[in-house]
C-alpha cells in the first residue's frame, strides 16, 4: 500500500492486514494512527468475514517500509513491523508514538568466529545494518553474519546521522515508558558515536573503554566478568607478594635506670617482611583466606586492616578504586533492564 506524497487533512486511522505500507514524504496535518488489525475484516453490509484463503501461509501483520521526509509529530504506530523501516530523512522522530507490539531489527546472535564471546541481542535500526555492511572490509562476510545489505537506492549515512536517529527514537520510547527498548537504542547511539571518526579521539577512547567494561552500562554479565577477573588477579597478587611472611607483632622496649625514676616504654610494629621462597609455597589456605578477606572489603570500598607489604598496599588501593566501579556498572546494567 503506497501512501507516498499523500496529504492528510484530518484525523485518520488505518487498520491493515497482510500489508506493507510506504509513507515516504507524506504530510500529516492531524494525528494519524497506523495499526495492524488482529482479526479479519467483515464484508460490507454483512456479518460474514472477508475471505483470506489466497493469503494463507503469509504473515497477517503490517510492515512499514519507509517514513523518510515525514513529520512524525502526528504519526502513531501500533503493532507494526519496523524491522526494515527506513527512518532517515524524517523529522520530529522524538514525538513519534510507538505503541503495542512494534518490532525492530535485531543484531546477529551467536558466537563470534574470531573472538571467544557471544554477540548480545538488541533492537537496532535498519540504518545501522546498512552502515555496518558498507563499512565492513568484507561486506559479504558481514551479510553472512546476519547484517542486512542496503538496497541500491539507499543513501550513504554516516555514523553521526545514525546516532541522531537513535537519539530521537530513544526519546520517543522513553516517553512511552518503554525503558528496555530505549536502553537498546542508547546502546546503538553509543556504538555509532564510538565509530564516528569526526569525534575527538579522547571521547572515542572513553566510549571504547565504557563499551569493553560494561557495554555502556547495559551489560551486567560483562561487568561481572571483569569484576570476577579483577578479584581473581587481586587474590593471586596478595597470596604471592602482598601478604608478609608473618604478621608483624608489636614489641615494647624501654629501660629503667634506677629505682624511683620514671620508666619510658616504646611500642613499635616492625615493617612487614616480604615473602621469600618458591611461589608455590606461598599458596596456602591461610594466605588465601586473608587475601579473600582483603578483596571482599575492597569491593565494598573498605580497608581490611590486614598488614600488607608495599606491593600489597598498592594492590589494595587499586582494587578499592576499580572493583566498586565494576560492581556499580553491573548494578546499573541490571537497573536499566528492570526500570519501570
């Protein structure tokens, strides 16, 4: 169904089934709702249903193909397939109403062939699919992974333009209280900003670190994995170099010159002695328990009070800064998924 370059001079509602709709360059002067009809239509002046035998085996849903050139302030979508919709060129996308079960394109899922990690599934715009295929060194490989190839007439969008689309649609989803899908669009916006060569190098480096540590604060598993890795490294360093051979014991020294004179006593704690000997001999149950206590206190930003060597002191200081941050990123990622 083509509504390209149409003008809508009053409110309207389009109930569609088995349809692909093109709204390119349409002008909406009043609110217009496009909705997928869940039940078949009735015949005019009859209680019978419109027969759909010739459409058996097809999807009864509605797919929107393009809204380029549309002022989306008066447009509302309900139960529409937006997985192949082209949003580039539309204005006021932040005021677009997306209600019901509207679906977007998703990232390829499965394990990466080159690196030992799994692609996280998230909602995306078709513009990102097209950009990733065009920007890939081997477009055929990107298509084989699951990214959609752009059509011949598709414009060549830069990452900054795709980021702007994500930003506007994220605002629309947030206004509709759809926080989980809005979080996916925030992820996509940050991805495009990270790949935007026109942005300062420092900003892109910060975004890359943010992505690697926690997926822009949206991947709790990634943040927890880094937290476990940091705790493991801290425990190993404490066991091998951080804990002294023996806990220093305070000693009291003094001298009484003659009977009746004031006695002065000095209590001092010797400096911790660095462990010596083979590394394997330092791996004991007692040293592991002490190291674990230091790490757990570091996660909650507390000092363990354990006597440490110089290497152990600096390791504890670093862990007290890094590990609470990783824990906070994991909590932030969980919050973004369950936020009402």
